[in-house]
DNA sequence: TATATTTGCAACCGAATAGTTTCATAATAT
DNA sequence: ATATTATGAAACTATTCGGTTGCAAATATA
């Protein structure tokens, strides 16, 4: 099964899980308490997140603590970078235009 | 049908379309030439992209030029921001640790 | 040892998704 | 006027997705 980060963050529940475990590791049970779905459904989401390495597990007895693999989030940032260049250029163009207008207004 | 940006960028073909029209507006026909799918399939992708406002249309006779709505891309960047804070903090912590080690090494 | 808890996995289901083929509409060219 | 071109929409299909229920394995507790 091919999993990629973009597919993983497409689902709103998974984005919520990511937000939940971003700052502290949590067990599937604890995570599931925050949603209106079954624990098993959350488990499936965690599986997807694990498969694309957005999440890491830490075994502690019979419990498994899930936490965010923040490095993987940078992948999205990296993808965004090409577009960031575009909107920054557009901003610069607007900036230049405004400077031009100011200069002309002084005349 | 509820469309959001995250669902839109989940599909690899749609991400490729976004990349294609990021710098210059293109017609559906021209876009479709770059893929191994039918023009109609591309048309459906453009519909999804239009519905979530990632793309804007410009009518020119019987042709429609599609181009990227760069502002919408910032929405993803905005979402990433909360996680950017985390990885920057982690980097700072590492930075502090390295400074500490250097200081101790001098002793 | 017997029981309870935590968890993942398999099987199933309905809805959504991405693709195809076919068709309708509007603009342009001959 | 007729043919061609550009496009979107509809109908259909196979596959994937997110959810459920039921079960098994491993660990903790009585």
C-alpha cells in the first residue's frame, strides 16, 4: 500500500490526531477519547500515519505511546517552498508597485 | 460536496497540475497533454481544484485558462505554522545543547 | 491461575474517488 | 450553413476509504 504524507493529512480526523500528539505522546485509547469514533477506527488512522512515518511508536509494557515525527512534517514544508517563492515574488512586485506610486505621488 | 485544500492536494495528479499552472495559465487541453489520462479526467481534477478555490479560471473565447490561486496555498502554510514552531524549538534546543557542550569542552 | 485491560487485525459495509466512455453545448473555422 | 474544436457534465465501473463489529495476542492485576 503506497502511503504518502499528503494522503495522510487529507483526512480531518488524522489532522486532529497529529495536533493532539504533536506536543506529547499518547496511547491509542487516550487519543480515541477525543473523537466520536471507535478506538479501532483511531487505530486504523494511526496505522496510516505510521506507514508514512508521520508518527513514531514507543512501547511501554502493553501500552504504545504515539508521538509526532516532526521531521516528516518538514517534507510538506519543502513541497510548499516552490510556491512560497511565488507568493513572495508577488509580494515583492506589489511592494515595488507601492514604492513606485509613492514616488510618483511626490512629484 | 465539501472540498478542502488538504483533500485537493492529496492526489498526485492534482499536485502535478498545480505545479504545471503555477507559473503560467493553461487550458485543460494543454494540461491534459502532460498526463496519461483522458482530458475529461483532468477536467474533473480541475473541477475539484476550482471548488476549493485553489485555481482560478479566465475565459477567452471557447478556451478557459486555468491558473493557480497562490493565496490559497498560504492556507497550507498557515496550518504548517503550528508545527514549524515545534521543529524550530527542537532545533534551538539542539543548538543550546551544542553550545553547552562546546563550553564544557573548553574547561 | 483466572480475569481484566490494551492493542492490532480481519472481515464486512456504505460512501467517496479516480478513471473511462458517451453526449451536449458553445465558439470558431471553412 | 456546416464542420471542427474546446470544454463540461452524465452515467457507469473498479478501487479505495473510513467506519463498524468481532476476535486474538500480550500484558497487568486480582
